[in-house]
C-alpha cells in the first residue's frame, strides 16, 4: 500500500536519519534568518538552494493587501529528513513533499471520513479484469516548477513521469523504505527488473518496459497487477510518496536530489536551513485549481467553509514558513507570542493549560483563537525485536515474557499522566477511521493486570534466582530490558512511567538514549531490543497497519521483524478480497494472533489538538494525507491589528 509514517512515542514526530550537510540548493542567501522564536535545538550548518537561477516571478495574490504577503507560520518538533518522496517514511518530511509533488488522486479536504477525487488525473480510473488493470488518463496542462534540470524549457507532466517515479521504489540504489509496500501490490515486471539489477550488479534499467506500469500515450497511464487489488487506488492518492518526479531532475542532482524537490504542486521550496527553517512559496507554474470541496451535509463547519471559499483559486496563501523547535516549551511560548499562526499538535504537557475541562481556555478563547481536536487515525506502541535473544522468539516462554511486559504496562496511567487524558486505549493494531476499526472491540492488549503478569513470569521461570530483587532469565542470567528513547522533555514522562511499571514487575529496565534519526537507523538494522513509537495511517485501509507485522516487510515497515506464516497468509488473502464480511473475519484473526504472540504492545490512539490564531481561516487537519496549506487563508489585516 501507499507509504506510512512512523512517529515518536510522545507527540507526533519524524523519523529517518537527517542527512549530512547539503550542497547549496536555492536562490536565496544562506544568511537569511528565521524568526527568533524559530531557533532549533539542533545545530546544523546553514544550507540553501543557491545553485538555481532566479525563479519565475510569483504572480500577485489578488486576495492579499497591496505589498503584503500572506504567510502561514508554524513549527515542526523534529527536523526534516529528505525531500525525495522515494526515500521518505517520516511524517514531517511528508508534509513538505505532499505540497510540492502531486499524486493522481487526492482526498477531498472537507469530506469525512474521506472521499477520493481526481487530481492530476482527468477522471476516476477505469478498472477492469477484477481489479487487476487500472487505466488512468492524465489532465493535460500540468507543469513542473522551473528548474535548471529542464534547461530553460517548460516541462509538462506526462504519464511517463508516473512510470519513472514508481520504478524508483524498486531501484536497489534508492533504498526506498517503501519498497516492500509497493512490492506487495504485485505490479507485473517490477520485481523482476529489480532482481535483474541485483543479480547482475548493474544499475537499475529504467528504460526497460514492464507490463505492470506503462504509458499508453502521453497522457494515459496503465497498471497491470498479478492479482486483484481492490484498494490499489489508495496508492495513487499520496503525493507525499507517490508524487510525480521528473527523471531529468533526479539525474541532474544525483545523490542530492532529496535537497532539490521539483514538483507540479501548489508550492515550491524557496529557502531552507537544514534542521532549522523551511520556507515554501506559491509555485508560479501551478495550474488553475479552485477550492472545490464536498463536506458532509450535517457538517456545519465544513459547509460554512465551503460557502466562504468555494471557487477561489488555490493556494490561498503566498508562502508557508516552518521552523524546527524540538522542545515543547519554546514552541508553545512562540505560539502564545503570536510568532506562529498555527499550534500544530499541542504538546500534551500543556493540555491542562490550553484545554481545562476539555474546552479552550478562556484566556485563549478571549483572544479569538480556535480549537481543533480530533481522534487521530494512529496508534502508539512499543515493538519487540523478534530476533533479539532476550525478548524475541516464538517459544512459550518468550511469548509469556512479552505478554507479561504488556500486561504490566499501565496504559491508563500513561493517558492520565503523560497524555493529560488526550488519548484512548488501543486494543489492537487497527486504528480509528480505518476500515475494520470497531470501538467496541476488546482484547488482552487493552488490559493492565500486574498480578497476572507476575504469575506468567513465575510459571515460565523468570524468577529472582540470586536474591538481588530482580527477575532473571530461566537459565539464570540477568533479565535486562533495553528500551530505545530520545533525550528530550516529551519522551521523559513515558520513560519514567514504563520504568515504574517494570520495577513493579521486578524487571530491570535500561533506557538507551539517542536522537530519533539514530534510533531509526538502528531499528532498520535490527539493533534495538524495544522501541516506543507511533504510526500514522496514510490511507483508510487496515492493511497498512498489518504491514507493520508482515514478514516480507522485515527491516522496512516491519521494524520488529515479526515473522509468522499464518499471519502472512492472512495478510496476502486480505490483499485480494474486496471489503466485506470475509475480509473482516481474516482481519479479526490477524488481530487475535498479534495479541497472542504480542510482537507489539498497542498503547493508545491520540486525541490530536491544534490551535489557530484568530486570523487563520479554513484550517482542518486531514486524516489520511498531509495536505492543508493551500486551503488555509490568512487575514492579514486582522493579523496586523492583533
């Protein structure tokens, strides 16, 4: 399926390793500075986009006052990793790429829970041969933003660009973390093309045609799949990952292509200081796209937004400026000082201050701020490395250890203390708003039972053999858990709570601290024993969640390397079935298996809180993609008066 986004165990954050210093990459000077409040806690040498000629002039925004720029300003809590869609799996980098690159289809901005509609495609796909053949006609007149790679020529988007972009996920040299997601779709010929490159130790042959993805003509794209894929459309609705990339750009910039994003979307990268500040501006080559939404009939807020903005040309703002502020306090204070327009994901430690009794604090409401609070389509968990000699394995005593650890984890305390009641307990890997989620579903995963946890360990020989007060392994060696975490204020409460839980269970717990990108690198290499982190859905289907446990995805999305034949069989059966009772029965069996073997402990689904300043209009957090910038307006006059 389409790409997925891992996040940290606290508030949502990014993953992938931050690259080393970048080559110059933009028209602006490296001495340009971000607002004072945007100072990052990460130190990095400034990088820019300086190799480009002056960009095309940005046409004036007719809704902006003369000489005034409409800018949406907010902060990420973790630095970007790369702007190459084929190499991304973290949440925040995908927010950037979602607004630069374009997919064939998009989610309606206001429809809930979701509705897909054409984007660069001219119409919905023609689907034949029992969901095996998908034929799509592109909308002519879509152009990439200007770039030296095009040698002064205006470059139109064609079907071949999507062929090339898909092949990049299969190129071994790209090392795409989403390769396993696309491989499972059974796109004819792509896996063979990859194997040919690996066996012959030669560069991937992008020029060799394959049956699975081809351009029938300049504007017609066709996918041919080995087996039915009723939900293949979701793959085509993520510009953050499967957005069109021009081959000329990749070949022009080589290994630094992640520093030079060139797409057809509403924004282009204007200024960038790695791990500190990102500025994007309206893409002057962006075609005419109007605000066109279909909110639910009973959605009063959505209907009001439709009435206000319907028919206006997108994007509504001229620029978006993003600062990287890793610590919660300066990010919150910067918003209160009106240096940011959007508080994107309120730090949970400030929930009691900002939302006493579940409502926006009177002092904030008096200033005209607006609260946006939704149950996210995510799940927060810790996974066990199934290849680790202590917590991994499938024998009864190993399963008992993991289930005991899970039963001893006090999720209600986490929700009350660390999350300030802004979450609900998770019962399984299936998250809210995704297909198959049942709020009434219950499992052992949602239980906390310290007495039962202790009894499990006693029965299977995890007892204190040397009298030091701590449990040992059945063979007498010390039992020590090592949990990966990050050295920041938002992770500390979770670490402290879990250490308290393990102390009560009689198990020694060590916290291994490293920055998020370093942990991710270690996780992909199978070097972490246990890691607490989160997962955000990028499509409405539960299959994406199950990929976190699918054997062939080990080392990719399956960070814990869980491998169980029956689970993998269920996964493959679900891929080909349409949604319905038969598929749902398979999903429930998969949920029971994950509870029985406990390769992951699912803890919570978050209530995500955003707050906007009174001059921000039209904001609504999307569920399954990261796109919202072009739909947000800024009342510059009101902003000036505040």
